[in-house]
C-alpha cells in the first residue's frame, strides 16, 4: 500500500502517474491537473470506496509521476505511455478498425473525390468519418452519379485516345480530353463540397438559379442537366433526416453493465446523422475517467474532429482535451454536457444505442457460450474450447505449397491469430509431411502465442494421427485435438437420388467418428472454422502462385533486380529477343555493365541449350 507520506511529497502540478504492480508491470496510466490531489483520491483517508477501485489499488506497490507544464502536455504524454506499455486497466482501442473519409482537394486543377484512411493537413477538404470503406465508396458512387467528377488520375486519363467508359455513361465529365471547362468543372466540385458539408439549401438554391439562367439564354440542354442534378439531389435528401442546424457534431452515449462499459459515437455532419460506431471494453474505474480515457485514445488516432462534442457526463479535467482537439483541428472545439433541447435528446439517443449494443453483445456472447458448451459435451473435452485453431494445406502438384492457421475465440474469428506458412521443402506431395512441418513451426512459438483449447485439422484419422504425433513429440500432450472430415457422396448410374453422409469428427482414442446432429450449431461452428482455414490457405496459395508466374528467369541471375528485369523486357520486348541480342546491345540498357551483360547472355544461352 502507498503511504500517505509518499503521496504528500507528490507535486501539485499537471502530469502523468503510472501505477505499478509488485513485479514492476505498469497497471494503469492516468493524467491529472494536480498529481497530489488525484493520487490521494485513490489512497488517502477519503479514498474512493467502490469495489473496482479498491481492487485496483490493492495491487499497486509503487507510483511513478512525470510532471508536465500543461494539462494538454499531460494528455499527450498519457496517450504515448498507454500505446507504449498497454497497461492492463487502461482502455485499449488498438484492435478497432480504421475509419475512412472522403477527400476533395479544391487546389487541384480538376478536383477528384477519393476514399482515404487518414486525415492529413494538406489543404484538402475531408468529409466523414465512415465506418467502412464500403460505406464511403457507396456515398462516393452516389455523388459521382449526380456530379460527374473524374474517377482516375489526370495523367492516366490523358494518355488514353478517347474518354473512358464512365464518360460514355454520363458519370464523368471528361476533363482529361477538354470536354468541360475549368469553371464548369469547379462548379461541380463545389457542389460536392456543399453537399457533403450539409449545405443542401445553398446547393439547391444555386442550381435553381443556374437552371433559370440557362433557360433564359435558351441553352436548354444545360438547363436540363441542372434539372437532372436537382432531381437527383432531392431524391438523395429524402433518405436523410436533419437533426441539427447544419453543425458537425460527435455525440457520445454511455451504458454500464457491471464491469463492462459500452460507448456509442453518433456522427452528425452538416446537421445530418451519417453513422455510428460501438465500442465495448472492460473497465474497473468510474465512468467519467473511462470517458476521458476513451476520448484521449480515440481522437489520438486522427479521425475527423467536429466543431462540437456532446458528452453524457462532465469530464474530471476537460480543459486539456479541448486544447488538444482544437490544436489538431485547427479550430475551437466545444465540449459540452447538454441538459435540455435537441442536443440533450441526441445524447439520450446515443445512450439508448449504447444500451441496445450492450444487450446484443451480451445475447451474442451467451449464445456463443451455449454452442461451446455443446461442443465440449459432444466431443468429451476437458474444458470449454474458448480458443480454437484449425490448419489446412494448399498445394498444386507439390509446387508453391502453403499452410494456413485460423483462430477463433469465443466462437468468432480472431484475425490476430491468423498465420500463413510457406512450406520450406517445396516440391513434395506428402500432405502429412507438410502438415508436420506447419504444426512443428507453430508449436515452437507456443510461449509467445498461447496454445488453443482445441486444435482442429481438416481430414480423417490419418491427419489426426499426424496431429497427435507431432504434439506428442513436442511434449504438448495437454492440447485437445480433433479432425473434421467432409461428408461423403454415394451415387450410381441407376440411383435416382444422391446419398450424402453426415460430416464426422474424429477424436484421439476413438476408432469410430462422432457424428453431430446435422445443422446443429456446434457442427456449423466447426464447419465454419474448417472452411475459413481452407479459404485462407487457398487465398495465400493463389498469391504465391501468382508471384511465381510473374517471376522472370532474368531475376535468377545475380545482380539482376526486379526493376532491371522489367527494364530489359521493356527495351527488347521478350526474353527471346534478349537471348538473341549481343553483349554490347544488352549493356546499352541503363544500369547494366559489360560484365553483367555478359553474365545475362551466358545464362540465357545455357538455358536455351
């Protein structure tokens, strides 16, 4: 326990504190406006009496403090230390998927709309965020039908003899071939920016005026084009709902279920609700500290930062966060806890979404646990198979052979546990030998990569025998194993119906397979894991074969890189022409010396013979 004397010696300054356990591991990293006051709230006479806080402080044997000049510096340092040490009791968002945004650079001659992962300070306009690339591309395609901006880099399009197919179907205005003026094209790009900024009224008013002006000048085709744009805008806006007066806002909703905390972010852009994201994690401390820690880490990942942030409860120290966000955004960011009006209703809506997300996750988890329990009972396993691994081999006549491993945790894919193996002894067709190599290589990393509760291979008794033998040789006798054999099909010319046997599960020590009920959740889970391992192996095998097919025999010559090989083939046209060329002609290629040219000529002559 930390003594009161040591706490009294802490400075009353902004900074970061690190709580350490008995073995020196960092358990928790926090920031404070006043280090002495914050640490005393954990350990002093008036300390927090909640169970989860007591549980944490009972494990703390030492505290290190780092003083900073400002709260903002403390926030940045806290974020850096959390990413560096990944403390047990801090929020960890490292597995969260990347956000996507739409980028439009009005400084370009003919601006182009693009889907990007990161928001850079490059003078371009960014819109979003979108929870997936699919969502961002859907919006982009919808806009490109209304505003026909170019799809490809200008230099690429300019090299074409005629405009691309998108121009033919009216989804590109053809700036690369001078089919639209710079002013007219910029008008289209400005329309995209207004639409994505939520300034729909300004956009519609402007196009109505342009349509009227074109009609007054008897330019009816141009007026019809503006009419079609207005119709497309009206159709799009019917699907959206205005919730605020044109503002960009992130709304945070919070729901606690015992030690589980669920947060929901609602994204409002230009006054329209554009999407949401859910976050769920274990949290032992109070909700306000969880919210502050979440916001620090989330906005440290460089998403788009809005002008307003609505929170469900006040943060203990929000001045540093406001300053940090304002610096990243380049403008002021208002952090408020609304008590009434439309903004309070938005926070309430976000809280309802958080509660629904927590309920769905709890129901999903309970369903997964029931399936794993059924699997444990039917396969007679010693414990619940929370972590399952499956292996598969993919080869073609023994060439470019590869192995795969997929990992499922609590019945769901765990992508960090996926592995690909390039078979080192290429050219053999022995599936058992290849499986032995893969399993041996995996087992050697058991300390860094936790062993599974259940290890599956695709196949029958033969594959199961290889699996158990390898594990036995490596001394890993405690790992449960199984082999999943595909169903067999029986038919003949005279048969009217085709008979299909059930899928079978083989276990060590049993001659006969275990037949699970068809379409049972346990069997469907095993089949899903087996099929995922097969897909992962085949995908990698196609990649390896593709690279091998593109490999040139020139690259087998010492000193000839991939770039040099491409340069030779581009200059001579084919490998046969290089073979027929003289040493002097080969040496005329930039980057090739007389000596290397002689080696290339000799190598190709030997291969020809």
